[in-house]
C-alpha cells in the first residue's frame, strides 16, 4: 500500500483544484470496466446503500475493521484499479481512524467516477468528519458528480446542505433549478417514507424563496 501513502501529500493540492477540473472527470461510472467478482473485501466492507455493491453490505457498527482492512488490502493489491475496492478499503480505514490513508483511496475512486465514493468524500470534507480536512467547495463538486449519477443521498444532500449555508462561500453555488431538479430526480427513484418527507420539505423551502443566491 506504499503507493497510496505517497499520494497523501498531494491530497490537499488535488482538492484545491477540484472545482476547476471537475468538468474533466468521467461523468458516468461504467461497472463493466471492472471485475464484478465478489471478494472478501466486498463481503466485509461493502456499504448496503452503495448502488454498485456486489455483496449485501455491512452496517458501520458491524464492520470487523481489522478483518475488513486486511482483506481489502489483499484484494486491492490483486486489482489495484478497481474503484469499488478502493472505496471499500477507504471506508474501513476511515472508520478505523486512519483518515490520512483513507482519503487518497476515496479520491482515487471518486476520480474514476464511483458514485458512492464521490458522495462519501464530499460528506467527509463538508465539515471535516472523521478528522478529514474541511473543504466545502470541494465537497460541493463531489456531491454534484455523485448526484449526476443518480446517487439519491447526494441529490437530497445538496439541497439540504445548501439551505443550511454550507456552500455560501463557494464561487459556483447551486441554482434553485439545479437543486429542484436533483430533488425531482430523487423522487423519481421511489424513495422510502422518510426520504420522501425530506424531499417534500426541501422543495417547500426552495419554493418559498424567489431564488437561491
């Protein structure tokens, strides 16, 4: 894993340039480019809400971190370019408090257009969760990438966090049309009861405003 560790020093620089280069990232993830064989990493570290998971998924509280990290290191060494495995190792490492090693993995997966990694990377950067650096404008761009790929959490989160003022200082803030479009796309995915309530509330809040500034 030394190749990932050498990227840590470049992480902050990469994030600074996210808004400028986001348009150059792959727009859509194509799972057919990568192995779909279920690995031990998938069984131990997949997230249940990851749209591209190949195993059932494990709740955060039930992840066996030492076993998951060990398995994902082995499986990723065999298939180093697989963004699903990169994300899952990054997930386990972040839960284990090894954020400096987790972040380059999540960024690499995100740059390969993996929607779940894009959402999670944005979530960590939004408020510096799990001791990640705070980069709200970088988070905004990763959320956008994930939302464009129909990741419901990103579609809803963009509106919620915008209305909470998280992106107020970002130069490329979302428009009202963008936010409402994301919410409509989320509703089209037939969300469960509570996400549906949240979508309706966010639409109400956005509708009460003349425009998003």
